[in-house]
């Protein structure tokens, strides 16, 4: 080993270590990758939020590219996300199915009255049992489901303009282009 | 006589009860068979809460942890095996729920990386030791050796007579 190598090798190893740690700084440990991606959406049958007699199930996901948005009135980030969801539904014509998670029915209905309703329908998951099947661990969470009811992407945390433009929109466009 | 109840003592009494009522404990999950209760405790300690990520399912006070404890409890009561329960949770939340990650392609670096690092380190260490050994043979000429002996002898003498 030449003299310069003797000094450069530890320096290089240190450099790699610094890069790894630096990369680690920007990784969010709270984002746990979902094992459901690429798999059919978990089976569910739930009463609708607005009308308990109406049932919402996987059948409501068939044939159309949809977002399944998990939300609750007690969830602060959901409030922040709501404006963006309204915009997506109105301006971009995105089909959003809501999963109202461990919430109070009346509170949730009032929320939609006050802030607007971006959802084509809302399933009411009072005890969070369906949430467990979907691997929900923190609201808001949003699943992108394709025409065949396969989960293609999971957004953990609120959807904002950046998430929409950089991630969701390109994915939705691609799924919609497929026939 | 309801009007005669004084609100302040009632409030104070309520404050005493409140903290107890808020905390989740494992006590509500008991089985007739104490061995099963122990098994439940052990299993939930090996599972990781997704909300407070450095806490086990047994210890976490998150609402989701309580929901999952109930889920595990019901599955155990239904006679599901440990493996079935773990598979159920991994299918939904991923390997993240396990404190003990399984050996598979994506975890090879985790399991074997340290061994490889130790191997590489050992290789360089052995090489460095070998080199040192070779370098230990000093090429001194006979004159240099005499001079060295002389120098050592004089310093030795000085040390022997400190006064």
C-alpha cells in the first residue's frame, strides 16, 4: 500500500459514511412502506357515512381509477389536506372515495357541510377495523387504486400541491392511459 | 337532593380517577389459561407499534396500538397460532411490525453486512500486522549495532546513578 493510499482509504470510507448519514437525515422513519402496493385492495363492506343503509365496498372501486382517502375530523393534517382534495375533485376531476376512520358520524357530516365534500362517497369505519386491513396507522393516508382494484401507490401524510404534481398526477395519468 | 352536591370535591375526586382511566394496560387482556396470558404479553412485546415507533405493541399508549392489541387478543382467543397472527400483521403493516426482521433478499445487507464489514476489516488488519512483522527486521550494519549498544549502555548508566 502506497503512502497516499494509506491516507486516502480511511478518508474515502469516512466520506461514504458521511454520505450515508446525510441521506439518512432526509429519510422519514415514520413513512413505513405498505406491503399492499401491487396487491388487490383489501376486501371491505361498510355503511356509507351519509346513509347507514347504503353499503360501500370494493365494488365501488371497480372500473375507475380512484383515490381512497383515509380521514377523520379529529385529524389535524386532514384539515390541511382538505383544501387540496377539494381542488383535485373540482379542477382535476379526480375520483376520491373517502374512508372516514374512527370518527363520529355527526361530526364528519358537519365537516363535509362546512368545508365541502370532495368525495364521491364515504365509507364509515367506526371502529377502525377496515383501517387495520388497509394497514392504516396515521391519518391522512391515501391509496391510489387502479381500474382493477389494485393498489398502486400509498401516500402517507397529507396530499399537497407538490405531492399531487410530482407523484400522484403522473401516476394517475399513466393508469388512465392504460386501457 | 342533587343540588346539594358540592362541585369542588367532586371535581377533585374526578381528577384522582382520570389519569387511571386514561392509560391503557394489558390487564384487560386475560385468558383463563395463565400461560396464554403470558404468551399474549410476550407476543405483543415482540411486535412494534407503528405510531410510536420505538415502543412495543405491549407498551404503546397509541390508540392504534390498543386496536391492534384487541385484534391480537381476539385472534388468540379464536385459537390462531403465533405465526398466523404475525402473518396477519405483516400482510397489513409490513416487516416493520417485527422487531426481529426476517432473513430475505431485502434484508441481506442488514444480516450479512456486518459480517462482510468485519471480514474486510480483518483482512486489512492481518495484512497490516504481517507488514509490521516484516519491517521488524532492522537493517543495521555492525557499526550501527555497536553504536546503538553504546548509546543504550550510557543512558542505562545514567539512569542507574540518579544522584
